[in-house]
C-alpha cells in the first residue's frame, strides 16, 4: 500500500492501531492528536520516517490543512481516517471548504 494518510486521534487506542497498520502496509501517516503527549511514540517507531504528528483539533482548518500538507509532501494523499474528530455533516465532494454556519 502506498500513498499517505491522515488519522485523527491516532495517538492512542484504535486510532494508533489504524495508524500503525497503515504504516506497516507501506503508507506514510500523519497523526492528528489533541494531546501532544500522545504523539511521543512516533520518534521511536521502526517506521518513524513515514510517520509524523500534528497537535490540534482536526475540526480546526489550520490543523487539518497542516496535516494534509504534511501527508501530501510524503506521498499522494490516499485517505483520511476520522477516528476521533467532529465535523459538520457534509458531502466531501460537493460542500464548500468553509461553512457559512455550523448550525
């Protein structure tokens, strides 16, 4: 499996298992995590060269853009796993990137 992936909440639990599986299958993975401490496993991982972390909320546009940019720099973006993020209900292929209202 090639390409890059973004995994929200990928620092612990199911999100980390997903991130580790994607990288084990040959992908590059960017983990978004609210708690910076949850990213401490990345530097010691055997595939650390294909892992990176971004601290913040994936619901924050700047955080999401930073993660997407890191992923795209590693390899073409192949997937985004919303393991632990809250987003407005919208179709990714038709909704504008900036909502008029969150209500």
